[in-house]
């Protein structure tokens, strides 16, 4: 790969996650403090992203990949997204916010696949070259959340203004990316996008249990994304966005440990460690505070690397090995659709309902009770998984096979 191409792709990936990180983790605090939204309205706003993630594969697989150059589609979607973000910055109605954020997420969600596609099509060896490009996304997330925390506008409309300007910049920059023409031989079908070809894997009971566990654990995951920021703020922690960026830093660190852990522990033990980490972090969120118990909040934050990498990334490797070459893409597509679409969609809606349930008449929130709900769900998933999942085959993996996680 030419050095100029590498630089362009790195900038693309950096801007992609800078746009996302500007608003995603802070949106709940903004809604609660500025728009005085209910918990249900907050949950609906995060569920909008999951709805968009269900729609996105159809857009990319059946339209963008077939008829248009990927970099041009990326540019247009980001420019449209910037326009929608402008209307979000002008909105003061929490009910209308859902429709606006849904419209924005529909423009944003396809860009996650497009940026990966653009990058990989410029590479001769994606498994070796892509991680070095993709990690710029995690770096961008860390940087932008620290900017938000340092200047203290996590609960202000500024988060969407920052995202709007960044989306406009990426939209313009996209037209200068290496040409990635439509795939003339693409024959993507609805069944391929839905991952229906991978349904044969459900004949294996352990894979079926893993799949079910993946969907269910995304329910507690949604609690983290939607509720961690306002919970930490109410708990008395200062500079919340800066400190939450430690979660992304830990994600990178534990990503590097996966090859060693995978070889030593095998897939079942790694997945169990990930599930236990989910339970511990939610308990820490519930019982921690910004005073003597602040160490528990720090522990909850840095456990993000174990929670995400040891379950989701390990799960991607397990799925890849189970599926084989013929249905590998379908299997990963099915997992992504079920987890980020269905699982997180349910979790987002449920988190808002739970928050309303434990909001007192004076407006204060019983965060301990809120966090014990996802802790209980994670515990139930752990019990089912331990009892029914069997790791019949250990598969060796190497660092080159791994790609940094989503957030």
C-alpha cells in the first residue's frame, strides 16, 4: 500500500470515529439535562441506532456496493448527516429528537461498513494491514471524549455541533479517498445480508447457545452505553468523559492479550471471563460513588476491555472458526445483525424503562437498582452459558487475525 493511501485511510478512520464519539456516549446526559427527557425517551434515542444498524446492511449490500463508488457514497452520507445534525442542534423537543436521531443514524450506520470496505479494498493483506488503520478509530474516540470532558460540554448541544462539523469535514474529504468502484460481480441477496446461510450452524447446540448469549448480553451492553455517563455524573465523579475514555484504552490493551489468552484458556473460559466481568462492572457502577467508592467506578470503566474483547471479539473468532470459508461472511453478518440490531435495540428500550421505574418523584434516580438489572441479566446469561456451552475444539489464533473492537 502506498504511504499516501495509508495516510488517507488513517484520516478517514480517525474522522469516522471522531464523528461518532462526539455524541454517542454523551447523548443520554444531554437529553436528561437539556431536553428534560424521560428514561423511555433516552432509551428510544439509543434504540434508533439499533434500528439503523438493521437497515444499514441492506443499503450497503444491495445498493451502495452494486451501483456507486464507495467513497462517493461515504461522502454523500456524511454531508447528509451533517445537515440532519444541524436540525438536531436546533431541536428542543425530546419527542421530536427520536425522529431526528433516527434520520441521522440511518445516514451514519452504513458508513461503518463503508469505511472498512474502502480500507480493505486498498490492501493486499487486510488481516495484517487493517488493524493498524482501524486502531485510529479507537484513538479518535479517546481524543474526542477527552476534548468533551476537558471543556465540560458533555451535557450541551455542542456535542452535536462538534459531530456536525466533523461529519462535514469527512464528507468533503471522502471525495479525495482512493477510488473504490462498485463491485460489478456483486450478487448479494437478502438471505446473504440476513445471514440465513449461517442458520445451519444452529444444528450445533453450543453455537446456538453462544448465539443466544451474544444477543442477550447486548441488553446489559446497552445499559452501559446509555446510562454510564449520567450515572457517573450523578455519583459525583468529575470529568466523566475523560475518565470513561480509559475504557477504550483498556480495549486496546486487552485486544493485544487475546492471542495469549485464547491459546491458554480456550474459547469457553474466555467467554466466561467476559461474562463475569460484565457482572462485576455493573455491581461496581451500582455501589461506587465519587467519594471513597470512586475506585469501584474506575474499575467498572477499565473492565470495558475485558467485557468487550473477551466476549465479542473472542466470539467473532469462534464464529469464524465454526463457519468455515463458505458461510463465514453470512455467519458474521448474522451475529452483527442480531447483536447490534436486535440485542442492543431491546437493551436500549429496556434501559430507558428501567430508568423511569427507578426515578423518584423528586427526579433523583436510584442508580443502584438500575445497575442491578443488567447485572442480573448478565448473571442469568452466565449460568445458561456455563451449563450448556461446550468447547469441543480449541483453535489457535494469531495477533494478525484480530481487529480492534467497535468502541
